[in-house]
C-alpha cells in the first residue's frame, strides 16, 4: 500500500509539537485571523513559523486554516496574510471560499490549496471543476460511505482527505445556522456556539414531552473510524484527518499515537484483532463522548445521536504533565487528584505506557504529601520508570 498521511489538529504551538512527536505526518493549525474555530486559534505568525521549522526538521508538514466564509469587511489584510504564510514556509492552506482559493493561487503559489469539508464535496465532477481552478486537494464531505469514497478515488482527479476521528456536526458538513439564530455568533466565520449540544425542553403541540430531569439535545456522537482505516488505505485515500483543534495536548497525544500504531501495523501486516482491541481501549482513554463510525459503513440512525447530556462524560484519568525529571523523581503539573498508593502510567511517544505506583510525593517546598488535589500545582512524585519532560501521567485502568 502507498503512503497515507496522518493529519492532526493543534490549537497552539505546544499541541502542534505533541501531534508531530506522537506520530502525525502533518498538522493543521489556525492563525488569529481568517480561521474558523478562532477560539482555538492561538497561533501568532511567529508561532506558525516555529511550528513550520519544527515540522520541516522532522520531514513533516504544516497546514494553516484560512477557512472562514468572508464577508466584505473581512477581506482587508487577507492578501498580506497569505504572502506572510508563504514566506515562512507553510505547506498548504485549507480554505472554504473559492475567492480565497483563487487569491492564494495568485499571490502565494508555493503553498498548496486544500478545499475544506465545508464545501460539501461529494462527487468527482465537482472535483474536476475545482481542479481546473488550481486546487491541490479535496477534503471530502463527511456524509459519504466507503463505497462512494472509493468510486471518487477511482476517478483519479485529486488527492482526497477523509475525517476519521473527532466531533461531528449535526448539520450537513458544518452548514448550520443555529448558532447564528440563537446567539448571533456566525458558525461559518468562526463563532459556533455548539447550540446542538445545549439542553432543551422538547414541546409537541405546546406540551412538554421530555421528562423534567432529562433535557433534550441533538448533538452527534463523535466519529471513530479505526475499523475502516485498512479499507481507506487500500482504496487510496491520501490523508486521514483527526478533528479537534480545541482538544487538549493529552487528547491529541492519545489519539494520534493510537492511529499511528494501527496504520504502521497495517503496513507491516501486523494488524491483528488483539492489537485492534488494544488500540480501541487506548482511544477510550481520551473519549469525552460516545463514538460511532459516522456515514462510512451505513446511514446513521438514532444510535448515532446524543439525545440528552447524560450520555456525555469526560474521562478523568489524566493526572498531569511531566515538567522535569531528576534522579528518581518527576515534577508534575497536576490536573486531577492522586494519592499515595495509586497506580499510574507514564504515557509518551518514545515508549509504550509504563506503569508504576506512587510511593511518595512532595510539594515544591519539600513538604510530604499524602494527597495531591490542587489543579495546576507542581508536585514531585517518586517514579521508577523512564519518565521525561513532555510526557503525560494518567491513572492506570484496573
């Protein structure tokens, strides 16, 4: 099978480095202008430049989202921004406006132009049209099954990118106006309020039909397509895309490493059922919602939706970030409570998870601790495994 790109998200420079270290071939990020998810776009141009340098030194790539649907007042500075991205070596821009695509090709031709899933591209004839405009890659609509994706690829028009993991929009490829109507925040200009995940009372003919203690919502379960990766590789999908620029560094590390491991196992012929189940369990370490496989193998039904918030739940196994290692101790920036005797794992990109038990803890002043329960505090933990700065600690599943 040919090379297939694993493309990961990042909301800031630190998370971009995590994605690259944990196995992504490319990372997509957003600057502070012209990008959707602007609340997750913490990249100044200087940060983008550093991400590019970090990626290129490892033979990897950086894509920048310029994917808002611009109004007239959004256009000033766009040309200069594209020129600046090209000058610092950005490999591609991801766009949802044909106007931005055309401008990028005119003023910054060294960068590839990738068309966003927001354009709802579902067939090869549309791709031929976009190819004539100079587009280099298509991010297919999420509303396609595997058979249709293969038929599109067989037409050999342009490389295609397919979402494999992360949040799903309740509307058609992100074409939602709930946020606009309910909060005056424009989802297609970076302001989605995720109104589909709010809690509602449901009325029919003026009568409330949901129980008082069970509010109604209409969000989708998250996408998880591990079971379809081999099929996508065989049919020639060029890039496998993970959603989640607003996700934590730990989430990115877990998800990227899991898919990297499975892709590499398929290439090596080592993709056994035992490994598959182990990777599924690993993906669950970072889940915040139930998952399903989207449109890939069947038309979603009610089982693909979250109809009330009680179905959501954040996994609380993440303990903290390793800041420093000294002798048999590690300094950890804490996120969740731990205590003496608790079993933990050190999770990193340079080795498989390493388990150990907490036998001693101290605060920064050297005071002995039985319990560490202050988020963002720094705690020294005795550790007898190879833990390094940049690794993550989590509670070990029993």
